[in-house]
């Protein structure tokens, strides 16, 4: 059997294969509330044959959204809207569903990407004052964030815990905490964005403190038999910034707390990043983490587009699983095609059985 299609578990959650659908922002929510777009989007991906589907970055508070059109999970209205979407998706798919809980920090208050994606000033429509570890803007010309004080840190910890409890009420199967791509928790981790002089800044131990507190708060608020994972940028791709050695230290600290999975991405924190973009460009980061941890599953992501490429990543031990994002937006049946290319089998809804190619008589199963 192809390694990519061997089962695996995240904590106590069994997964049918090693393919994760990564969270992908759709910028189609209204005041944090999911819309009919999300029924179509998530419903489509829930028929893909992947092992688990991750809901896009869901802000734990209104000011934690990247843009004003981001999904949120911070009150009864946002919870109810997400619940309606999940009810529709689950009516036709039993694929496990995870959610990425997030706070954008200084990279919040932006326009939609197709409207330029730039920061919106606090005094303008759809804009608000951002917060961060320190009062350093992402770009020099942008409105500076407010450095979070102790009360602000407590509010955000509580917001993550509250969103975790709401996720549990919605029956969500797993949580991924977003600590990557230059968003708030990454802003605490990196010395380029964190110049604090209190117990949350300076040393690596201090810079990891708040992200680890967030993990602890989420873990305590979410059912013990359901997995909590973390996504991190393995490096800032900037000299003097967050790097793979610090990532490994963070991974070990999380594994010691019982973290159920570690997603390794990169970049997003600093405008001076020099990313060597190409196939598998982030996989060496995942491999270094996997070599350093004991049993915590490691997930690789980034320009994984070909079935043989994904198979090689898991078969050679670079990572335990692969996550796909733009790849599955472009081809929502990518896991079907990967199974066909690798001689594996994939579960589909019975409505799709009759489209199985004649030359691949064992490709589909409805069981």
C-alpha cells in the first residue's frame, strides 16, 4: 500500500490516510459569521477523500481577524452561523473536521486580498486598532499596533479558551492553534517582532511563554479525547529572526505538554524575508522537527502538488502527513487522483461510485 494512504491517528482521532486539507481563508464571512459560500466550499472539500478538513483561520475575537471578512468564533452569533454550515456539510460527509483558531495581531485590519490586501487604518471603515507583542508595525508605513499589557494577554487567553469550548459544542473533531505566518503567536515567538522586557520577551523561554499559555488554555477547554495541534513557521527566512533551532525547542515544549501534532510552515513575519520558493521548500524544516521529537506527528506543507511527491515525503520519513491548500483549491478531487496514481483506494460518497474509471476498478470504496 502507498504510505500516503495508510491510516494514522492524531491523538485518539483515527484518520483514514495522511492527507490533511489545510485551512484556507475565504474572506467571505459577514461580521465573523460564515455564509452560504462556506457551505459550498467546505461541502465540496468534504467530498475530496482527504483524511481531515480544516476550517479556515477563525478569529477568537473581532480584532483578531486578518480582514473584516474573516470567519470568527467569539460569540453566540458566530457559533450559530458556523453550526448551520457544519450541519449541512455533515449531512453528506463523515470526514473529520478541524478548526484553526487564530489571532492576527499586527497583521489584522486589512482589505480582502482581491482588493489589495493592505492595512485599513483604525479610523477608516472596516478598520480597527491592532495589537501585538510590541508596538512594531509589520510595514513601516502602517499604523503601529498597541503592545499588549497583562490584561490584554489575559483577554486573548480567555478568548482562545472560549473559542475552544464553542468548537467542542459544535462537535468539531480537532483544533489547530495558528502560531505561524506572522500572526499574533508568531509575533511573540520571533525576536524581530517581540522586543518586550517583561517575562514574555527576551529569552527563547520568555518568547515561547505566551504561545504555550495559549496552548494550555485551549487544551484545558477542549475535550481531552480530542486532539489539539499547533501550526508554526519553521523559520522567518530573515537573519536574526525565528529559526529552525528555536522551532525545535518549541516543538519539544509542546510535545512535553501532550500536543497531538505539529504543522511546519514558514515565513510571513517580516517584509525582508527571502523565501526559496519551490517544490518541497519547507519539507526540510519538517524533517528536522520530526528527527527531534519523540512521537508527536509532524505535518509538512507548502507546494506539495504531485502524488509521487507527497508519497515520497511520508515514505522517506520527512513527515508523518502532508497538508495541501492551494493544490486542493485548484483540484478538489486531488486525493482521488493521488490514489489513482499510487494504486491506492479512497472512500467516496455512493453518489460518486459510478464515475470510477473503468481501468481503475478498485479505486473507490463507499465503506
